[in-house]
């Protein structure tokens, strides 16, 4: 049946007002509901064959299902479970993780060969033309990055370049594994959206504050907080986000910073005037809502494993880099939720939503 649906397929396109009909002989039908399902099955078949061919080292993590986010000893074994993770797929995009440069070079060529046998092409660079396929090295410290070999390498019939930042599914990944680059990109995109509507919506007195709030929350905040559920927020990043948010609130109220200082108008009063919450409260709700959703997942699913996972490797001396577990623990404390057994409270969806967002209780009433 699937073959019949794709046999003798014609595509009609408009070229400068004239209809042109061409034959579609490769791939799935664009816009068809069946297309993404077929692609998922096809990519999964590629990966399963790839795992049979790949002879290199695997990437292993360790987890426990007790809800502990931070402070666990790296060599904990009792009640722990090891799991493998080296591939992530989304439609026709894929990311593959390797432990060493040697494994990377061998694995990349294995990916190129296996996918090629399935009729798929990995975009590689030629000469001065960079490839869409890129490699990243995540160092444990700055000194290690300076010593690492991040020169281009051969993949199939082309070359692959190393990059220090890569945008994957709308999120900017950085070699430092911090969210600074992603937060800056979100602020820039949200600022562009706010600026585009400033004269017609946000900066005019002809539009009521209620309408401004609706446009601000649905458009600007939607862009700003994309991917915020997994952000690792330091005080520096919080200050950047708050600065942008507060500036937008003042402009919607027709004020500037000098006016708020001179007339002693607090930021909280401006937020109440428009009817919005402080930005950090919104981010906290997003992060805790997502954390509860992950904790309610089946224990076989990777997000559930990763939320309480760690790497079986001793840490360097000194305070470790802030990670998602630290951020989530702070958000729980800020919401007044005890960190001990917080995962048990998250099992009831409605009760959890009431704990992290008081407005949810009001809507239920």
C-alpha cells in the first residue's frame, strides 16, 4: 500500500505564474502525514544497522530512580543502573557522541557508509566550502581545549569541520556546556520580535495594556523562553534575562528608566499594572512543570534516566560547574517544595501543578 501511494507521483509547482508538473521519484511526499512516520522508521533502521557495524567504545551513564539531583558520590553503585547513550535523532537530523577523536573519525565514516547504503547523504565540505555536518569537542577545562586536536578530518568523500557553537533544534550548543550563548540568542530573537511590534502594539497608547500583555506573552515570551525548561541559570544569566524583561515592561507602560527612578516606581508595580508575573517565577514554573512531566515518565525512557544521572568518573578538586540538577534544586527551594522526596509529589499531575503554580489552583476552583 505504501509503495502504491508513492508510485508515479507527480508534483505540481508554480513557476512565475505558470504551473509546472515534475515527477517525484526520491523520498516521501512532502506535507503527507505518513511522511514523518516513514522517516522515523527509516532512520531507526539506519541506526540499528549502524550499531551492528560500529566496533568502537560506547558512552555509558549511571542513574538511580530516587529523585536525588546533586551531591551524590561518583562511584555509587547500590541500586544504580547503567545505561548507554550515544545517538539522538530528530526527523532527518542526528547527533552522535564519541569518547575520543579516533572514535569520532572512525564512527563518522561508519555513519557515512551505512547511511549511504540506505540512500541517505551526509553533507560534507569540499575545499573552502564548509559542511553542514560539524563536529564539536567538549573539554573538561580550558587548558584541555587548547591542547586538543580540533583540525578538520575526512568523512567519506569530503571533510568535516570543528565548531565551537552549533544550533540544534533551535538551541545553541556551546563547547563550554553553558547556556550563555543560547540565552543571548533567545534575548536577541525576542528583542527583534518586540522591536518589530513596538510602534504598532507595544509603544502606542491606542492599544490597551490587556492586549499588549496578550501579544507580549504569546509572541515575545514564547520566543524568549524557548528551551528554558532545561536551562542552567547562573546569577549572571538571570540578570541578563531580567534586564531585557524589565525593559520591555517599561516600554509597554510608556516609561523609561529615568522615570521609574525619579518617581520611585517599582518594577513590581509595573508588572501588576500590565498583569504579568516576574520573569524568574515564569521560568521556575516552566522548569518545574517539565521536571514533573519527566519524573512521571516510564523508567525505561531516556529523559527519566538522565534527570538523576551522573558519569562514573571522579571530579576535579573545587566546586563543580553548575548543572541542571543544581538549578532544579534551587527552583524547588524557591517554590517551597522540600527536595527530599520531591519526585513522589510530582506523581500526581494536578497536585504538582498546584504546588508550582498557585494560579492553577485558582483555575481549578
